[in-house]
């Protein structure tokens, strides 16, 4: 390989590495679960298959909005990310992406998301997506995360916005079924995130972020997680009560919900179940919204 070809190859490798770093700012694995909840809400909202244009708008717009919020979070949290073992190799604290670039990137993604959702869906969906970003950035990241153990309880509203975006993209508004899906994710977030926080408690303690597992006894955290799991199961039944879903959904929601409650009980009374609870909680949310979608198609 001659010198020119070698230089070109290094340039391509560098560009690909830079693209991967920017994509990593978006936390796409987390974003994928959020976007799936939005898509899962669209089918019962449409009583079948929604418009393709709206589906594409929610898929792309939701990804850009949530990914952009994560990029802005990376800009603001760069100081503590540089200390925590789990995050110190991320592009901003590692110095591979300048902090201001992450901020601009996140803002631009949200601008594009808003315009896309407004143009291809409607203004209500676009505004709801933007509200989700504003809650995540200003309410959770900047205000609550470093100031109160209840940060994730309140800030979890940001992650609960995607079903509302999906519902509004189809109907142009919201109803009790849509709000119940918002509540499912709002109540699901504490047992999910507190399980993770228990596993990386030392990291949060090192940077003085008062996650509940850092400032409270393990038994208290796990008991509160159990309470939120019960609430999650209860509100997950609302789509059946509003006649948006069938008895098949009811049976599946009960089974998934009882599984979540059982995992919380086991985490409370036995050692070594926190990681399993964290893994199951992700399966629970994906399974519930897949059930919503399948029930609408089958119906």
C-alpha cells in the first residue's frame, strides 16, 4: 500500500471513529426502547395500522429527540462522567468530542426532530417530544439529579413521554389510555433505575449524586421499588378498562406485571437478585408495549 492510500485509509478510519463517537452520545440502545414504546402506542391509537408517514416521523423524530437529549446530558454531566468508572471512557469526558460540540449536536437533533414531527405528524406530537427533552435536560439533569434522591421519580416523566408522542401523532390529542401508558413508564422507572443505581452505587457516591440507593438503606430502596412495581402493574390494566385492548392484553399485562412484582419481592428478600430485576424490567417494558401493538393488530 502506497503512502497516499495509507493516508486515505487512516482518514476513513478516523472519520468512522468520529461518527461512532457522535452516535454513542445518543445512547441508541436506550433510545430504541423508548421509541418502541412510542410505536407500540400508535397501533391502539389507530385501532390498527397507522399512517406510514406518521410511523416514520415518530421513529426518526423520536430517535433524534431522545438522542439529542442524551447528547445535551453528556455535555452537562461531563464533570461527573469523567470520574465514574462506567462513563469515563465516553467521548466527551475522554476528550474525543469537545463539550460544546455535544451541546450543539444535541440542540440540532432536537430542532430537526421537532420540524420532522410537525411536518409529518402534527404540532401536538412535536411539542410533546420537545417537552420530553426539556424535562430531561432542565428538570432531571440540571435541577434534580444532583439535588434530591427523588430525582428519577420526577425526572422519569421525560422517559414517559414517547407513548404520548406516538398517540398524538395518530390522533392529534391524548386520552385516558394514552395517559395510562405515560403512567406505566413513570412508575416503572424507579424500580428499573434504582436497580441499576444499586449496582453502581459506588460511582454515584464518588461524585456525590444523591441517588436513592446512595442515601437510603438497601431495604428501604427495595421496598419502594416494590411499591412502584405494584403501581406499574395496576396502571398497565387501564387500556383494557378503556376498551382499547382485549382480554388477551389483560392476561399478558397481568402476567408481565406479576413477574415485575415478583422480581422486586425476590430482590427484597434474597441477595443477588438486583441484576436480574434490572434485566427483567427492560424485558417487561418491551413486552408490554409489544403486547399493546399485537393486540391492536389481532383485534
